[in-house]
C-alpha cells in the first residue's frame, strides 16, 4: 500500500509539475504575444505619423499635386484656405487613423501641422479643450497658454506658431519641421516650413 501511495503521489506531483510548466509556458507566450503586438502596433502607428509631412509632398490633394496646390494657396491664387485645410486634414486622417476606424477604437493622440499660416490639426473625439489654447503676443513671435488653461496659463507654447497641445496634459511623441518647396518669388527663399507636432492625450 505504501508503494502504491508513493507511486500515486509521484504521479500527482509529475502531473502537477507538468501542469505548472505548461501553464507557465502558455502564460509566457500570451504575455509575449500581447507585448509584441503592442510594440508592433505602436511602431506602425508612429512610423505612419512621422511619414506624414514627407508623404504630403508626393500626394495629390483635390486632384492636384500637393506642392502645386500649396503654392496656389501660398501666393493667393486660391483664396479658400479653409478648403485647403479640410482637404489636407482628410488626407492625413485617412493615412494615420484608418487602423483605429477598422477596429472601432478612439485614437489617443493628435497632431498639429502648420503649413505656412494654415493650421491643420486633429484631436481625440473625447477631448474637450474648453477655451484653452495658445495666445499670440509680441507680434506673433511668442505664444503663451491663455487664461482658460488653469495651472498652465501663461506658460510658453511656441515661437512663430503656437502648439495648443503644450497647454494640456499630454505627452509629446514627436516634433519636427520640414521644408516645403515653393515656387520662385523673386528672392532666394525657395522654401517654407511645415511645423509638425504629435502628442498623446491622457484623460
């Protein structure tokens, strides 16, 4: 009986050990899989985000090359800057956010892009800034958060252009500026700049 008892206990111990080992392996692969998926997703999304300014230079907007369209807006041949804003905004959204739309999620980040004096931006649908934003002072050379921004009122939010997202509780992910080819205007200045900023919002 003692031998049978020892054998039974041994079998139970082996089965228990095997079960723990298998469960550990399964848990490891599950956690590893989730972690890899999150890293791949973040890598994919932020690559898409960072490619936007350069992609603009090679895409068509309203049936015209972006550079041609941007030139016409820049030099006043197209007066409706709002249509330019809407068209470029839609292009950028389609490129960056289609992943979220397909899986039915809210995107947690926003972008602010200034193409000459045209602001093209997107914020999460759930975010309500109230009246908070950047206020231009000193002839547009400096921007500060306005009085509606609570504890951040009066804080710096940009030179030349104001990034409203600096006045909110956000995490900056990416900021850069890119040259935008423009036609010859009688000077040596053949380019303007895209100011570009991406942030992640927190509730």
